[in-house]
C-alpha cells in the first residue's frame, strides 16, 4: 500500500479492534517500532518521549506537556483527554505538524484506520484501559 500524501509504502500491522490504550499500544505503537530503542525507547528517546512499555507510554503521553527541543516551547500537550484536535500526538501524525517533524518515519506510516483508532481513544477520554 502506498501513502498518497508521502508516496511511500505504509506498514500494515494488525488493526486495533477497540480504541483502548492497550490495543493501540500493542497493535500500533509497538509493531510500528515507536517503542524501539532507536526511536522512543529507553535509550535517548526522541522528544523526551519514552514508549518502552505500555505504562511508560501512557504516563508520558496523557496530560503531559510537549518536551524535546522542537516542541517544548509550543505550549501543546501530547494527549488532551476528550480533545483530539488539541492533542500533539495527532498533530505529529499529520504531514506538517506545528512543531518538529511528523511521525512515524516515512518508511513506517500509519494507515488512516490506525490514526482514527487513536483519535477515537482520545475522544473517549484517553483512558488507561
């Protein structure tokens, strides 16, 4: 599958069946390599965002101000429960985010259905479930 915006292949891991954080972490974030050491893992996590485990990921995302050189001064929050439009996580999945670079890397793009699951999880209050 080719992403029409970026003209690169999109990786296609299994879809989350529900917009729970557990499903999103296990079926989107981990398989896409977001929690890998070279990206947001335990060694030098990009943007000071550590996603090494489900617990770390949740604590680093929900209600936490943006960090890292590119976004720290933006005033944005990584995930605003109930408000996907104000959540930096979704903004970073866009082609041109308001700060820093888009995620994930161009060779590991999310499908729209995966982004929709993340958006829906945020809309439902970004619960740790």
